């Protein structure tokens, strides 16, 4: 036996049944194995996660190390410089927050740049689609609107929002949206963000060798940076994208790989920035390009989304969605994808190899994200169609030259998506009295026990979609209304929970509310930056009244059960900092039992923030979240109301049965 075959033999085989509950992905994994193609699922099976790194027990911030601690005995040693386990973990954690926050805020800044160029008339290919939202936002930011031109209002909005990034001192503009008592807590602890650039710069400085060596002080800067993401960069990305491209309202759309069409030119856009996708939408509607596709023998051009920009377009325009993060390689295994255009974030380098195997034309489009060996067609907002038309033309050529057999899993599920904060307001309160009052009332009377945000990635270290689906089912069964974003939204959509009929899976109280309003028990809010919609909704619940004075008082909880990215850590920390109990799955990148662990999991709550939680098992995760919601109900004195309403319902059911 040669050395190579010995090594091959040692390679762990992937157990597809344990890898995913997504049937389409499983079918494509089987095909990939028949075709001899490797995916991230296979690499994860073959590569054990580094246990030292997983526990954040190492420090490579200088070349006296890298230093390695023993996660089972974290205080037995320090790093060469004397850094303790708590300093090392807090610094590593802070750098994850900085990187995640940088991704969201850089995305938000791109959207704001585009907004400036559009309103100043330098870019004509995009326009303001939601002037009402723009005017509402201006009023919220104390900008005069009466008797003024929309362009002047918009430029003032731009100048005000720009502070979110570049301001060196003071508070970011969206603190105006934060409930007074929550803001008081932030001010008391000195964590109100100044500008995102300053906060991220300061984290990188503080975590440099020999600077901040007090885990509580490092956590404070983590908090300030994460808040600059949630109430800053991410919130701007959401608000400005709505203004430019339209605020989502409920729309029926299909998800899963069955959205691909054998006889059409299939194009996938995967990434995070909606400007690329919006331009592609125009390209695939171009009569000349449609004719070119027909001349190549296709019945038309089929545009499909993936990951977050896909979730955003699903919510905003009802564009079909082929799958979440762990399906981005396997979708290429269908052989049906003629071109895939990617921009930034969550783009696996492994896509290049899989695309090559199946002849899919893969294109990077953003100067921030190039992949070795992949063709780059730069996307310019001043001439966006140059890039997207070129991708379509390449897709048509690939369609004409399709050689390999195409196998598209015959699986697609319809659902209702597009529940923006504004629409929830309207849906519950009606056109003339749009309000969260009915939501608060239903929480107070106990029909709805609380609200949970279930968000985030999929990760090959756990069975794809399974933790998301089981957790959400458990929550709604217990009358917890679930709001979602990102890849988690797609997991549940594939499982059929975005149909209003899924209300039958909810507990009696939640089911009654869903049936009255005609909504599914799970509401999809869009992409990961749209987690800011959840923050806005929480602030509105506090403002409407009856559920306490700060976000920390609300009977709400959050979870990212299959997360994998640093962005997720930043999101988790801004929810914690805002007052929300936030439970993560898969693994938590610090050592249990350390002072830093206790700080994140207990002490932050004692200081008036939320706190972190961790559980791998979805039922345990649900139990923790529900227990927290019940704790908050009790503190608000509304725990008895729920018992009464459930007794009423039981009586009613008994009467109906008699
Ligand atoms: O921002 S949920 S895998 S696609 S990181 Fe990535 Fe995670 Fe998906 Fe979007 Ni969010």
C-alpha cells in the first residue's frame, strides 16, 4: 500500500444521514460521492476541530508564543508574557466581535455610500423606492422634513448616519431608538458606541500584546463595538436597503433546490449585498438576454438566491431561494447551475473546485473578495449592469455547452416571507392604528408566552437544519412566537413552517393569534443584518408599554443554534448587550468554569445587560429560553395571566368537546 492510499484509507467517511436533514442536500452529497467530489461536509468529517482553539486556550498575538493553555486546567499556566486564561479568552473573543462587527458595518457603509451617490444624482441605475420610510427615518433623526425637497432631506439623513462610522466622539445616531432605561445602563457602564471605525480600531489596539489585560475591561469594549454593529452598521444596512430597494411585505416564495429549472439558464447569486442582486434582477429581465437564452435552447432565465442576499431578496421580492450556507457547494453538484455570482461573506473557497468539476461559471464581483483561480468581474454601482449582464451572458454560454447530466432534487416548499418591523406593526394594528399594542396585549394576557429570535448559520459540525427545526418547533409548541433571519429562516422554510397552516404546530394560545391574524407561527425578517429589525421590534415593544422599561425586562430570548461565523458572535454579543438572553449551540469559544465564562454567562445580567447561554441540544436550548421567558413574565407580574388564559382555553375545549 502506498503512503497516499494509506492516508486515503485513514480519511473518515461522511455519514450523510447524520450530516443533514435537508433531503436535497443529502441527495447531492450522495451524487458528489459518486462523482468523486469533496465538500465542506467531507472536510469537516475528516478534520477534527482543534480542541485548544475551540476552547480559546491559545494566544498567538505575539511571537513569544503562540502560547497554549490546558483547557482542563486553565489556571495552571499563563502565557509567556503572563497573560492569564481570562485575558487570553477575552482578547480572542473581542477579536471575533471586531471581525464580525467589521463585516456588518463595512456592508452597511457600502449601502450608505450607494445611498449618497443615488440621492446626489451621481448614480442613476438605482432610485429611492420607499420615500415614506426615508421621511419617517428623517423625523426619527430630528431632521426637518416640512416643505423640503426629498433630496435635501435624504442628504441630511446621509450626513447624520455617516456619523455611525466616522464619529470620533459622542453617541451614534440610532441611540434615539434605544429605550431610555436600556440607554441608561449603557451610559452607566460607558459602552455607548461612538463611531464603528473608532470602536473596531480600539478593540484591535486593546487586544495587542501588552495593552488591556483585564477581562472585564476588554468585555466593555466588546460590548461597545458589538452595539456599534447592531444599532449602527447592521441597522443602517437594513434601513438604507429598505429605502433604496423597498421595505418587505409578506410575499409567497419557494425554497430549496427544486427551485432550479432543468430547461432554463440557472443563475445563483450568493453573498450579502443586495445591490448586486438587484442589478441581476434587471439583467435577467432584459429582453435581449432572454432572447439570447432562448436562442441557446433554454426556455428562459431562472434567478435564484442563496444565503443572506438570497434571504433578503426572498423577503423583498419573493425570489426563490435554493438553500442555506451548508448547501452552497452541494447545489452546484446538481450540474444545473450555469453561473454563480458571489460578493462578500460566507463564500467558501471550496466553491471554486466544485464549480470547476461541474463546469459552473463562478464569478467574484467585489474587490474585497477574490478567490484564487476564480474569474473576477468587478461590480461597479455606477454601471452595475456591466457585471451582471456579463454573468448572464456567461451563464447562457454554459447552458448551451452543458455536457454533464443534470440532477435536480424534486423538492421545493412554499411559504410566506417578508415580515419587516413595519409590516408587523401594520399586520397587528391595522392601517389606521398600526401598533405593537396587540402583540404586547397578547403577551400580557398570556396567549403568546414570549418572543424568540432564532437566527444564524448552518455548520457541518452539527446535523444541518436539525437543531434549528427542532428548537423552533419546541418553542412554538410552547406558545413562543419565533422571528428569524439568515440561514435559520431557510432551514425552517424548507421544513414547511412558513406556511400559515403550520400554526397547528403551535400551542393553543399562539395558534389562536396566528389563526386570527392569518400569519405563520414563524416570521422571517430577512438577512443577518436584518437582525436589527428584531432590535427595533424589541424597542417598540418597550415603547408601547406594559412589558417593562428596558429590553432586559421583556420576555424574549435569542438563539443561534448552528452558528459558525464571527459575525454571529458579534450579533450574539449585541443582543446580550441590548438586554437579551442569547443561547448559542455547536461550541462556545471559551473555557467553562473560568472567570471570563462567568462574566459572560452570569455577571453581565447582574449589571443590567442580557447574558450568554450555551446548549447543543435543541430541547435543552428551548428549555433554557422558555425558563428565561417565564422568569421575565414573573418579574413583570404577568405569569398568572397566562395560567388563566390557558385554563380558559381548556374550559372552552372541554365545552366544545361536550
Ligand atoms: O450573514 S447566517 S452562514 S449567510 S453568517 Fe453566513 Fe451565517 Fe448564513 Fe449570512 Ni449570517
